[in-house]
């Protein structure tokens, strides 16, 4: 009987709030609860563990399916093989630079120094670092099924890339398999969205536990993490991307930066590169003069596989967690973080919060404690906004450079806008 009247009124104050606001509220309430309860806040930790476990549940199928789809989505674009290769090299190369900047910033500013969370968690022991050769050899799974079962991400990535390429080579015959992966990937994106709905509660439980166990002193380093990630993002776009635009593309970088404004605003507020795609395609064509063919191939590819901001964030956060928990990272760990983040960025979906899941993957690879994820989860949205913006700026940078090198860039559009941009300040 009540059904008819309940529907429209159901969404109360909480229901109408967007997810990131709920997460911030969960975080704030968690801190209050933890401060009030003190060590008893441990009782609330299982709520957080539930969330962390749900995230872990997603990793293997999400990475596997979306990576296969990432590779097979290039099948329809055989004509654009060269463009695809150039984009791929630029996407992966710039991602490796991004993670290096993140690691550099994390080392320079040491946001986790002095946090000292190791003592409370005996499970957190410094990991025996595998040698680089062993790591490289180990990347090839002798049994992909056990790689999947054990959650060996590097092996899963290698197998997924191989399978994707093989499916492409099969052509028509592999269509049904490609469709299966396509729809499984969609399902995994949806499941990710559902799991993220648990985030406010999980974050509440985790923050309560963190604040109750370690006190509010943990807050200051978190502010530092945000500042370091934001600074790294600005450097990556303004210095590195602009440098590539002028160095490789021989184009005025100011024009590129101006063209970014709209898509960057959409990316910052939605935290989704996939959701920003319409805005970035429009900007590429109308502001930067990138041809339709290049923009409609390079940008969707970038929204799926290019995650420089995410990689940079992973570098800073991995170091923060290692510092906070007193885990010593060897040089080979740094290389492993660079390799995993770069490859994992291919499998990161362009949706809010995907980077956090990938962070857990990077952490697992170098043996960092999952509790660290809890701390980052509380501030993840603020970080997501910045890293998504960088992800989108990177897509547009690559689209512009590839178009330029293929004679697919309408320079009159680029120049006209530059002239327009140059007139505006003097007129103001
Ligand atoms: N939200 C990011 C994006 O859509 C992915 C991430 O969470 O890092 O680009």
C-alpha cells in the first residue's frame, strides 16, 4: 500500500548527496567517533575492512577484462595503426614520467615521515625485495589461471595484453569473445560503482579506527599528501606537457593550456575521464584544430588507457604509505612501482575512484600494508579531482601531438585561437 507514496519521497538528505560529499562526511564523522572512542574505535574497523575487501574483490576481474577490452578496442582502427602506435608510445612514456615525478615528489617532501604507524601493526614487516631479473622473468605466467587465482597482477597484465593482441589477430572469429569481454568489463565498471557506494561507510569505519588508534596527528600528513599531489599535477601539465607541445610539436604551449580550460573544469568536477570525453573531443576539434579522425580515436583510447595523473598520485601515495608504516623500499621496488603503475594505468577505468583500486594493486605488488589504503581513501576524492584533470590534459596533449605529426592538425584553428587569446588580455 505504501509503495505508491514512497517512491518519489525516498531520497532524503543523505540520498541526495553526491558520493564524494558522503565520503567527506563519513571521514569527518569517523574522525569524531575515533577521537571520542579512543582505542575502542577498533570495534568500527570491520566496516572499513568490508569496504577494503570489496575493493580487493574487484581488482583481478576488473584489470583483466578492461585490459583485454582496451587492446581489442583498437581492432576496428587498423587504418590508424600508426596513429595507434604513436599514441600508445606517448601514453605509456608520459605515464612513466608521471609516476617518476610522483616518486620524486614523495621522496623530496616525505609526507609520511614521522607518522610512524608501523608499531601498531605487526603484520607490516619490510618485504624481502625480489631481484629485477626475477621480477621480469616472473611477469610471464606459466599458468594464467593460477595467476588469476593468486591475483598476480603483473602476470595478469601480461596475459591480458597477449590475449587481447591474439583476439585482434583472429579477426571475425574472435568477435564473440571480444563481445563477452566487452560486456564483462561493463559489468565490472558497474560493480565498481556499486562498491564505491560503500565508500562513505567504509571510510567512516577506517577513519574512526585510524583516529582512535593513532590520534588526529595523522591529519597533518594527509594535508601534505594533497599538497604534494596537487603540486606534482601542476608541474606535469604546465612544465612537462607544455614542454612536449613546444619541443616535439613546435606549437605555442599557451594555446594548448588555454584550450584545456573547459575539459579540465569538467574533469575536475566529475572525476571521470570517460565522462569528460565529450568535452575533450569538442576542445580538441574546436580549440586545438585536431581532425575528427584523430580525435575520435586517440581521445577515447586515452580515456581508457592514459592515466598520468593517476600514476603520479600512486607514486606519492605509495611512498607516503611506505614512510608512514616504516617499510623500506629498495631501488627495485621503485622500478616495480613504475612498471606496475604504468601497465596498470592501461587497465584503470576512467571513472571516479578507479585509481584507488589500482593503488591497492601497486601496494600489493611491493608488499605495502592495505591499512594505508584506508587512510588515503578518506581524502581520495580530493586527489581524484586533480588526477583526473591531469589524465584528460594528457589525452589532449597526445591527440594534439599525434595530429600534428600526421598533418591532421588544422593550424589555422590553433593560430586563430592563439591570436584571439593574445588579443583578450590587452583588451581587458
Ligand atoms: N577518476 C580517474 C579518471 O577517470 C581515474 C582514477 O580514479 O584515477 O581518470
